[in-house]
């Protein structure tokens, strides 16, 4: 698949150095990342919410192997939540966290403890937290962590990826009263033994999973830019207050505004921070047009 090849190339150190060191690449990065600082992220959040959109902030960083770094990322999230509250944005914006950024690869309960601290800060601010899903090796531990966090904070959101063969079963388990579940297609290169690799198969899986979530009593978060799947959710007959659409910052912006104007909850996934390369590489892998835009920027610098 195109995405698998791009992700494999993006992991090569010379490619990372080329992209992160090229000023021209920043023009492309800025399409998908709200900035390097919390102030930039809060300013973007204010603009989006003023336009009737909701927001989830993602402080970029993953695969942390140092406890001090994990603590710094935890503290960055706490600062973001405090900032949302201080600017009067917490009723329209939440945060999304990756457990690998909080120390999931380290021994003990470090990632759980850091996530719990972030959830406590969200409680104080009056908002919520969604725990992002990463590659297939992390699914069980991520869902177990979500279950533990929900014991004290039942509003914690879970994420499932339609590309994984197991996800229909996970959706059936998660489609419970009050359960916030973000359904994504999946942006990780996965083996065919655990994942669908053809686009048509992933799309069909997403539709099956979406129907399960929409039929349940939970709060589906329909994270897709696919017009057909958006139309399916719009036509499902659910009260717009009981589910929401989610899209990535900088992608299909007119459609985001259309959905909000139509009375839907439309949340924008807004990443920020200096550690943007891994996220950016996945955005390039999703669409040839994104990669072409980067190559043109590099060639015309």
C-alpha cells in the first residue's frame, strides 16, 4: 500500500533530517499542526470555537522512553487544561493523549498514573479526555487503561481503528450508556494478519463498526473525512446531541463548517508541539496529494 511505503521511508534518519531541517517544509507542517507552543494552540482553539466548532487538543509526542520526559508531557497537558479553563474554552475543547507519550513502554503504572493526573486536571477544568489508540500491539493495554480511568472519570473517551480485524468486537463491547468512542480508520502500518490492508476492506469495516456504535446507547465520535460515511451518520436519525463528527485540523475545512452550521457537533483534532514529525509522517502517508505538496515545497525553496 502507498501509506505503508511512505511510513517506511519516513522512518529513515536522512528523510527525517531533510524534512525537519528544511524551512520550506514548515509551510506544509503548518497546514496540519497548530504551532509549537501552547499559546499558539489556545489561539487556534479560540478561533475554531468562535466559528462554532469543538476542539480536541493533542500535545504531540509519542514513544517516550524516559520517565522525566513522560512527566514533562503530563505537565504540558495539565497546563493545556488549565489554559482552556482560564480562557473560558473548556466547555468546547478537550484533550487527546497517547499512552506511549506518558510512559507506557516503561515499567509499572507510570502511564496510568500520568493519565490519571491529566484526567483529574480535566475534571477541575470541566472538560474531558480521550485516550488515543496506537498500533495493534497496544490495543489491549490501552483499553484496559481506559477502563481503569473510567472507574473515576466515566467520561474518558476510547479510540478504535476500523483497519484492525478485531474492532467490530471492540465496538460491541464499548457501545454502552455514556461511553464516548472515537472511530477512526487507522493510520499505522499493520500486518495483514491483524488488519485489513485494502482501502475497500477498511471502508467496509468502518461502516460495520459505525452502524454498531450508532445503534448503541453510547456517544459515537465519527472521525472521518469520507463523504459517504459522513452521510451515513447524518442520515442515521440520531439526536445530534448524542454523537459528534471529528476531523483533523486543516483537512476538509469547508465540510467542518457545513456540519457545524447544520447543527451537528463537529470537533477538530488540533495537534501542537515541537515533536510533530511522527504525526506529520502519518498525514503524508494518508494521501498522495499531501506528499506531493511537501515535495513541491522542498523543490521550490
